[in-house]
C-alpha cells in the first residue's frame, strides 16, 4: 500500500468490509427465488441498506477532501457505525440460524463472510476480558518490533493499532494503566505508547511505575497527549519518557518517532549485550590471571560473530595454551624435584664452621650471628647467618678485599647492587645489603636452603630431559626479568644456581660478576671468575658483552644438564679457551638419544659462537622451552 | 464469452467480483498482485482487465503503465478500481492509461455497464 493520507487509509480500512457486505448480500439476493425466499430477501435487503448507511457515514466523516481527523470525530464515527453493524450482524445471524433448505449451495458460507466483514467494521464493544487479555493483535512481521498502545479511548486505541500494524509492528493494547503494567510484566514489549489522560491510573503514574522498577527502567515510553497539555508532556519527559506524540497524530511524525525510538532501543540493547559479553571476557581474563580459567568457559561469547566473539575465541585459545603449558611445567618441575630429592639424600652435608673472615657463633656487623660456611668462590666466601634484628636466616657473602680496593670500584659495585636489588622474582636470590664491617666488605642475601646445580649434576651425572627443561625454563625466566631491568649476570654457571627442595631454581650473584670486569680475561689468571666452560666467546676475548652472553651460558648449563658434560671440554685452561672460541659442540642427542630435536637445535643455537646467531632474548628462550612438547 | 482478468489482492473482493461476473456469463481469471497481472495480461488473451489500484509490489498505476507500453496490451481495455475516491482520481487513472474508472465499493450494475460499454464499443 502506498497510501499516505491517514484519512484515506482509514476510509479504505472501513469501506473494505462494507464493500464485502454489500457485494455478497447483493449476490445472494440475485440467487433468491421469489416467493419461496421472501423472508431471506427481506433480511438481505436490510443488510444492504444498513451497509449503505454505514458507507454514507464513512464518506461524510472521512471526506476525500480531509487530511486529518480528530479523536472526537473518530469516536463519533465509530459510534455511528456501531448501529448499522449491529443490524447487519443481527440479520445475518438470523439467516444463519434459520432452518430449512439453503437457497443456494454456498448460502451459509457467504453469510459467514458477511458476518466476518461486519465484525471487522468497528472494534466492537469489548466484553470484560480478564486483565491483561491484550493479546498480540498481529504476529505478522513481529521482527519490526512490539508496541504496547495504552489508551482508555477505544477509538483512539484502534486507530493507532491499525496504523502501526500497517507499518509492520506487532501491536498490543491496554485500556488502562494497571492493565498496561500487567502486560509489560508478562509480555515482551519494545516501546510503550502511553496516553497521559486516563481514569484511575493516569499516564504519569504508569510512567512512574515503569521507571522505578529495574526490569522496566529502560523500556522506552512515548507519551500520547494533546498538544496543548505541554506541562504534562514536560513532566513526563522529566520522569524519563523518551518522547511524546501530540494528538491528533501526524502520520509522518508518528512513524518517525516510533522508528527512531525503536532504533535507539535496538542500539541500547545491542550495547548492553556487548557490555555483558565483554564483562564475561574480562572476568575470564581475571580467571586466567588467577590460574582458575577452565578452557571452554567463554564458549557462549565465542559464538558471537563480532569482534568480542573473536576476542573470546583468542582468549580461550590462549588460556588453553597457558593451561597446557602450566601443566607441562608442573610435570617437569615434579621431575626436577625428584632429582633434587635424590641428590640431597646422597650429598654429605659437612658443615664448616670457620671461613677466612668469620667463624661460627661470631657476631658480625652488629646484627648477624654467623652459623656456618655455605661455600667458597672466586669472589669470596658465603656464610649462613642469623639476622638478629629481623630474626631471619640470611646468607652473607664476604668479598675479597682486592676487588674493592679503590673508591671507584666500590662505587661501581654499589651501582650494580642497586640495580640488582630491583630484581624481585622467585627465581632470583634477593640481595639485601652491601656494607663493610671491621675492614670486611660484604653482601647480605636471601638464604636458600638447597643445593647448587653443580651439586645436583655431580650427584646425578645428568638430568632427565623433563627435569632439564624445568631448570632451563626457570633460568630463562630469571634472566628475562634481570635483562629487563638492564642487569646482565655475566657468570651463569651451575655453582651459581640453587635449587630448593621443591625444585625451584634460585639464581645467585646477579650483578656481582661486574666486580671482576676490569680484570676479566687471561692476563690476571687469579681473578678469572668461574669456569671458562660457561663463558661466551666474546667474554673470553674481553669484548663488550650483552644479554646474549648470559644466553650462551644458559645454553652451556642446559647442555651439561642434558648430557652430563660441558659443551666444550679440555685438559687445561688454555686449550679450553681455544676450543670455546673455535670448536662446535656435538648435538646433545648424539650423547643422549632421548633429547628431542627441538631441544637439540635450541641448545646448539644458544651456544653459537657469534652473538648474532644465538637466541637473542631470554623471553624468547623461555617461549621456545615452553613450546617443546 | 468475453474473458476478463481481475487483478485484486483482497481475497474477498476477488471471490465476490469473480463470482458475480461469472454468473453474468463472463469468463474470469485472477491475479493477486501487479506483477502477476502484467505477466498474465501480456501472455493471455483477455478482452478486459479490472485493475485494483492499491496492490502490493507494483501497484495498479504502475501495472497499467506497463501494460500500455507492451505491444500486446496497448489497446486492451482496463478499468481502474480505486478505494480512494479522491478528487482527481479519475483524471489520474485515465492519464495512466486506463480506459475507465470506478470506485469501491463496487456498484455492481454500474461496473457492469462500464464493462459492457467497453466491450461492445471496442477499444
């Protein structure tokens, strides 16, 4: 239909059923035989007369020259049509109820068509329906939206219903405020068209109810009001009404306002739905962080076809990946813990009470009570002590005095310690303080009850691949956090790697190797730190080192863990240096067939002679170790 | 007997008009929308078309224009049926190419008169 004049539309709507009544009645009249069917003829003639009266009324009120009609006129029109309608129905029902032979084969059928047409003419006096019997009048094209028209005036209600149905909406109606609230509570409604002036419960009260309940707060309400009642309209908009429609209705405005309100509601619904989905994704992110995410948790959101759906799918995949890696790590850690356990049982713990500077039971630096010697290294001796101030175990490392003989080297060392103290990670032994007492320079550190990887390898020979990977991953993690704050270890070797009874790796001496930097190299043999087997070629030749030097050392440690042998070995220092610079180590798998190819490749790459050929960053090493299946 | 094509989307109108025409001896075929009406009119052999102007899809006005453009139906008599009863509708209908015009509800005898006139007078 492309009718644009609302009066013409209504005229068409009303005339069509009358047209049917006249048409069928006349047709039946043609078939009747007189005098046999005199009574039928009379009834049908009265039907036609009544229908023609109805047509006259329609033509009078809805004249072709008119473009609009007031509610009052409409109400009067319906009232005038009710009478001919009643007469038609009475006649036809009488004919249908009559017994005897039918004048024509389709007589009853045609009468019922007339009856149906008469029923459509005017909304008939609605018998008292149970509250909320406002059934959906049309379910066609429910996709366009469901509107609830609330008006106590039957004519007005009907006019709006017809027009909105014509626009493709599904229209529910309610004759009063209470009924409207009931419908809203029971049915799905997109927009409420609410008359302001109604007996008992007026539009403002209904609006108040709707806007104060959480479930209906966001339901758009368009107020219907006479244009001159601006104060009421203003009050409604203040109370949260979306819009208003002035009476009499201007069809273009009606269409535009409802369409706009519907569009806004759709957007809001969509937005809310997106927020809800996004809420799930962020909740899932927290669950991932807390380690509580279970793959598939986002399945509902992941089915969405929009960006949030994609986000959920990516999240889910990543979380599943993390989950898988985590369980793999746990499994590997378990193996490492077992190895540590076995090693600890076999290592004889011989407590040495006296070191070069301190002895057991001695009070040091005012607050530490020395317990025992833990180890000796190139830089000094490590003691276990009790911090009496904090009542906690600590490790004290006394430094060889020649390393800190001048102010410059002390300052540089302090800088390095300051940096190292910034590393806070479970795989790094925490550095507490640096100081001097009685001419002895010392560092205090976190005390770790455990064994070194050196002890472990001496005891076990080599480690299972899974245990070696667990160690390598923890080492990579510690290097990653240190490199991130700009600290390079420079002396990664099995002696500096502690393992606690749970298999947790703790890297010692971050920053300390810096002390020896000036004297690193071959010239001052007494100051060579650590074992050249773990030193990168560039470190041996005294070139500048960066994080890739630590990665070389990590490769050497991993190599030894996997095979039980250092990657390069020689009977003496000089030939060892030469070999580190020139000799390619054999692939770990040639020594231990269990080593998977991916691990082979990774370790050999870490041990590349030139830094550019190595894995460049500790985080990449960690990634690659995690990825080993 | 003359053959009439009734183009009308309303089922009751179709039923009623066709039956009343048939009992007057006309052969009636029916289309329910504009496009179907044009297709049938062009392809068939009708003596007259009764065209409702308010049709879904292409309406009666457009259907009439198309029929006038098709060589097969350039002179086929078409009676427009409108529910508008607007001043100027008659002129509009004739302008669109209709041979005559009537309003709904149909005064059957009046319509019959127009049909008879068009069919006997020749187009």
